[in-house]
C-alpha cells in the first residue's frame, strides 16, 4: 500500500545508499573526452562489439527500474523506492556516456540481428515482478562490474579506463542495494518461487556464455581471455546466490520450510508487508534461517497481531 507520510530511518541502508547516490552524481560534462583511447582501429571496433551487451544491459536496467519503482511504492517500501530513483539517474547517465563513447570509437554497437541472444538477455531481465528484476539486476551488474574492471585496471589513464572507474563507483551502490534487498525478501518466498530465481540465474548465465562465445575473437584482440572471464563471472554469481539464500538445496518439504512459507504466502499483501518490515529488524537471526522453523512462525504471528492492531 502506498504510504502518504512514511517514517524514514537515517540508519536504513537503502536510504544511506540514496544519499550516497545523490552526492556522487556526475555527468558527461565531467568527462575529458580528449583523453587517449589507447586502441587502434581494429581494437576500437572490437571494444564496440564487446561493449554491446553491457550497453544494452544499461538501457534495460533504466527501463526496468521505471517498472519496478511503482511496485516498490505500492508495497510500502519507501526507502527502496527512494534509492531506485537515484538508480534511474545512474543508468540514464551510463547509457548517455556509452552512447557518446561509441562516437569517439567511430564504431557502432552490435545490432540485435547480428547477435540475437542479446534480445533474449534483454527480455529475460524485464520478466517477472520486482524481486525477479532486482535479482536480474544483481547478475547484470556483476557482469558489468567485471567487464569494466578489466579496463579500469589495464588502462587507468585512457578514456575508457577512466569512464569504467566512474561507472564502477555507481555499480558498487547498485550491488549493495540488490544484495541486501534480496536478503530481506528471499526468506519469505515459497520454495517454488525461489526455484524460479535459481532457474533465472542459470538462464542468464547460459545467454552470457553464448553471447561472449560469439565475441571471443574480439576479446582476444583486446587481450582478454573470454573463457576465464566467464568462469570467474559464474563463480562470483554463484557466491552471491549463496549469500542471499539461493543455495540450490531446496525441496518442497525440507525441514518444514515449504509448509511455513505456504502459510506466509496466504497473507494479504498489506499484512505480509507489515510482517516483513518488523522481522527485517532482526537481521542477526537470518544466518540460522529462523524463518523456516515452527517457533518462528508463532513469533511472527504475534508480530502480525501487533502490526495490525
């Protein structure tokens, strides 16, 4: 439910990330576009091709955030809603900066007809509700972060190296938001719902494998090992999946978690949100997965009574 006069907690992580985003804004006017490229013409074309999925990902994130933001507002997630407003500005800036970079490279990004798997990637990021979208954004941002890091480290004085460093500072906030948002939301999801998120991860990784398999020659021209890049990417995404609770060891009756989650799934969205807001204050209990035990269900029912009284 939309909150007309929400209470804002200065210690709320999402609110702190929102404030950091406000203070860290920059624009194309802050970029020294005359900085050297340090690429020959063939390498510039290869970068333009390799950058294409990342470029599309930035645009997809901008479009997807405009859909997820009202969902968070209607769920009463005010601080997440505020943060996402700064996220939109970040993605719009990245999209504009990369568009101008293509002009400097004197090259064009790949078109969908040249690499149709990019359309699958774009469409998969746009499917589902706000939880699916945040999970897709976390995966996409890890992908982008690893890509930009290659150049911020290898070409710190070159144009794209400097641009990459600027974008990485934004991406670090994006990842912090996505990871913590999912940590809050995943414990309340049904086993089947969690399985959908796991399948989404596998689908996106398969699409990335296909895309960059087709671009391996371009990667080699820039001194990048495409296979090593994708292996490291997969390892980091699997690590993040475990951190947020997608550990891959699910069954519908595992330690009673399916039963408990089904009970919670039956709550109205308003009551469920109030319960989530209250129980999110007990973050220290999450590692033990207390949300899956029967005693925790009784505790939560008391919290629900208080929230709804």
